[in-house]
C-alpha cells in the first residue's frame, strides 16, 4: 500500500486579515478588544491571551471560525497572555539599550561623514548631511530589522508553547525552539516582513478614521498576527514537529468556515 503523503500548508497572508470577519462577530470582537486594550497594563496582556486562545481554537477546529472575544473569559486570557508579556519585557530590557546605542552611533556617524564630505565647506554641509544620512540610516534600519527577525525566530516558538500549554517553564524549552526554527525559518522570515509592511498601513488607516479607529486597527493587527502564528504552527506540525499539549481547552465555535487548505 502506498504511503499517504501529508500536504504541507502554505502561509495565507491576506486570509490572516479577512478571517476576522468570518462567523458574523468580527466587528463586535474588534470593538470588545478595543475596549480591553484601553485598560492600562492589563489590557494588552489580556489581548495577547486572546490571540493564543484563537490559535488554540483554530488548531482544535481548523475548519471552523474563531471564538468571539468574551469578557467572561478575562481570567483565562490573562493566564495565557502573561507569558508573552514577561518574555517581551525581558527582551525589551536587553534589546532596548542596544537599539538606543545603535541609533546614537548612527547619528554620530551621520555627523562625522557629513563633516568629511563637506571638507570644511559650510556651503556643502546640507548636501553632505543628505549623502551621509542616505548611507547610515538604511544600515541602521537593516540592523534593527535583522535583530527583530532573529528575535522573532527565537521567541515565537517559546512564547507559543508557553501560552498554549500554560506552563511558564516552556519559555525555556530550547529544544522545541530549535526544532520549530529548523522547520519553519523561511516562513517565519516572510511572516515578519509581511507584518512590517502591513501593520503600519492598517494603523495609518485607523488614524485616518478620526483617530478613533486606532484601537480597532490595533486589535485587527493582533488577530492577524494570531492567525499567521497559527499557520506557522500548523506548518511546523505538518513537517513532523512535536505538538504542544493544550492545558486549557478553549470553547469550540459552532460556525463552520474553510480557513486553511
């Protein structure tokens, strides 16, 4: 008998945004998430927890739509989101000063190169600044982007496993992280680039809606991020990865919807 070949799914970038409006509760969910994000400190943690509840639910019911945001599950969301918050806080404490130093070094480099290009001629200083900035600024941006991609590759599997399992010790499961990166590094890089391109566009659209659309736009990007993370997890599993045992079983939705081939 011929061995059955398991089809490896591909990232569906646009569907990461369109899936929000499947099931008929997309606008209500965006509104409730916006209200949640207004809560200082706790709000973003709860929002992150809801992201991983979406991932867990889509994993259990891949042919159904996601569960609506429910303030009655506030505690469950908080329990899932706390691991992402702690990981992000630790990374910011390390990377934040590094980025600050790089930015100031870039500013100093622009000034130094401008002085060299101007050759003590003040009339050429403006053009010299433009030339030096056109050299240094892209290098700084590329460095920050490279570090961001590297952090995403390393942190995403650890946060994913800890948030799905509910076990903070999984933040240090480096064998799972290594295996996840080995199987999905190409898709993860493309996903990060997709985030960098689309998230600012969505937030700008929110600003154009008399500013009040910023929070719904942010909620929309968070849900899109959850969907792409779920897709990465399914790609990982399809390539022989180790499944994460779900500690908290989210409620299953009743609405059927095709979400991933």
